[in-house]
């Protein structure tokens, strides 16, 4: 009895040692690139910090300025919400719609899948430049084609009221990324469920509502959460099409772009950290709201999950 | 499911092809614009098939910018990132899936939580660390972190490692092997598809990354393709055929990679997306 106890604790110690050893790269990552930066970023957010002089503690001043004196903060917040509230759902619906279309028993499925998926893995800088050209107001393909059917196309990326819709359109070109995830889930839905439903007299629409949607709901939640986190940090496309300015008239000045400019053009590092914390809290609140609502609309097949 | 009627099959194909135009046409326009003369680029109505294919545009584009320097820089960064991500993420995933140690599960929750943290929160202190190390204008800020594992790939590999029967580990233990033997002789060889997925996604992530190079690389000779291409737009905003040629050159490797590794892609998405 005693012997086995010491053996077990010896084994336990060895497991702990090995476990920590194998995990050590990420433990260093956690300490150096996450934990320490979180703490110091919070401290910086309470400081005046321009990188040349050491940070000077100013309390909540950065946050006060942010909420009361920075119109660009609200502009960038508005632009970002626009993408979250309009762009994200439109993209999610399109990728779900395509996945449903693709899930029919059609020949050449792999061909279509490739067709739709490819744009989503192409370099964002290259695709942004491509769309800059496609959406060029005078010479771009989109407006010249609209012109041929007698429609005067808008200014797209150079018109303040059209720049965000243009970016959303551009984003839809990458809808294949979400589509393949939906498609993988669709193909995992057990065929018997459809058979059982049709035996019970469920038509196509009833099958979709009562079989497909519930079975897909965990993946919809996954895509929604990932999309939410990503959209709140929307940056590269806006940087490329506006050359970092967020123009025209701040219509593409998204939160992350404003933060980047504040930090690395104005060197107001403390202020940028305060912005980052506000972004974090907004992302967290939105994610939690989605998670809480998910109890009502997400169905897990293995109840115990 | 019953076999679909011919008519409904046709409707399916027509819808998919019509939608497909939206996804294919921009590619077509990207490639054809890069082969056009300026007259054709700006012609109204648009020229769908260029009369002469000006391959010289590609030569011009790669000489306008130090294209091959950018390519070399990008490949170096991609190579080290892939090496770092595959080795470190598999080690950490092994610890989180196949060794039992106190605190492991709590720490794994922390790992998952870090995926929700916007990069902006840690951005400035991390920038400060790399600057203090003298790493600005080197590739190290873009490659070194990959050697410390990234949460998403650790999570993915952990899910995969957990599907490997524990009996295989026990067999090695009975033969007197330790954790390292299990890891290197059993787990890694069985996980080639998952490791390939991690490598592939890391490669594409580094190839496409713009924010990192923008932040850390100021010297033009250190720039990557993403960064170089973006600066090209700023300098030659209206030379569309050259811009499209350069964009084409940057996109083609990704497309080739996709066709060679299609299965790895599709399987990887299925694993990473949902099988959590």
C-alpha cells in the first residue's frame, strides 16, 4: 500500500514535470506575450505615454477624453458597428445560402466548392487592390457594366456614404470561408433525421426548419462569434483602400485603424491602450450577449455537452 | 434522399454558376487587366479579351518594385513561422491532451480564453518588448512568437491528439519509453494530416499578413509582398495593369498551394471549425 502510494506520487511528479516541460513554449508565450502585456497595457491606459519619456500616471484622463472629447472615437465606433450589424449578418447569410445550395446532390460539387472558396484565402492586400480597381467610379468594371444597362454607378470607395457598402460587397467575395465550415457541418447531419422527418410528413421547408437549422446552429454560433471578434478588429482592407487615412471623410476609419494611427502616427500610446480596453469590453459584452441568447437557439445533439 | 429530377438538377447548376460568376469574374478581371495595354485598361465599353497579351507588364511590375526581395523576405518569414508553429504547437498540444497534470484543464481554459482577446490590447506592450530587444526592422517579431505556440493551433492539434487511442501510449511505456518517445514515435507520425493543416494555415497566414509587417518593418528592403504591394498602390495608384500584375503574382502561389493541398485544406477546416 505504502509502496504504491509513493510510486503514484512519483509518477504524479513526473507527469507534472513532463506536462510543464511540453507546455513550456506556450507558458512562456502566456507570461511574456499575454499576461505581462495585459497588465502593462492596463497601466499604460492610465498614463500619458509617448514612448520617448517614461509613462506618467494620469488616472482615468484618457478614458474621459475618449468619451467626451474625441469625435473620431465615436466616428470609428459607428463605422465598426455598421460592419458588425450590417456587414457581418449579410456575409453569414450569404455563406449559409451558398452552403445550402451546394449541399444538393449535384455533380461537380468539388468544382463549385473550389470556385467559391478560393477568394477567401487570397491575400487581403491583393484582393483589396483588385476591388479598388473593380469599384473605381469612372473606369471600374462594376460601374462600366452598370453604365451599359443605363445605371449611373455610385462613387463606391471614394464616396463617404458608399465606402462601407463597398467594403461589405468586397467582404462578400470572401464568403466562401464561412461556406466551407457550414458545408462540413451540413454533410455531418445524419441522413436518418431527414428520413424520419419525411416519414412524419415534413415537407422540404419543415425539414429545413426542424432538422437542418437546429443541427447547424452550433456552427452558426461558431461563425457568428468568430465573425464578431474579427469584425471588431477590421483593419487591413480599410488601411489598403484608404492608404491608412480612413477616408473619404473618416467613413472607413474603423476602430482598429483609428487605434493604430493614434498609437503609431501620434505616438499616444497610453490613449491607444485605453482605446484597446474599451474595444475589449465591447467585444466581450457582444460575445457574452450572443452566448446568452444561444441557449435559446443553439441545439447540441449530444445533450451532455 | 431521393434522386433529384433532371429539371431541379438544372436549376441547381444554373443558380450555382450564376452565383459563381460573382466569385470568378474578379479573378478574370485581375488576370486580364494585368495583360492589357493602357488603352484597353481604360476602354469603354470594357475589353473582355485583350487583343495582345502584354506579358511584359509582369516584367515591368517586378522591376517597378523590388519584387524578388519582397518574395525572398516573405518566404523566409513563412518558412520560420511554419517551422515554429508546427513544432511548438504540437509539443504543447501533447501536454494538454496526453499527460495528466494538476492545473492542466484550468490552463487549457485560459488558452481558449486568450483567443477572445483582441490583439490591440497587447499590441503596444508587445511592440515595446520587441523594440527593447532591438528587433524592429528584423523578421524576429514576425517569426519568433510562432515558436511559442499559438492558441488556435494548439487547440486544433489537441482535439486531434485526443482521438488517438491511449493504449498506443501505454504500449510504448511498457517497453520502457518516456513521453518523448511516445510523442516522437507514435503521436507525430499518426498526426501528419493535422500537422500539415497547421503548417499550411500558418504559411498562408504569414504570406497574407499585413499588420505585422506594417508594424515592424520600416526598411523597404525588409518589406514583405503584402507591405510592398500596399506601398506600390500609394506610389503608382493609377497604373492598374502593373498593380494587377503584381497582385496576380502574389495571389498565384496561394492558388497553386490550394490545388496541391486541397484535401488538407478541406479536412483542416472540418476539424478546426466544429469538431470541438
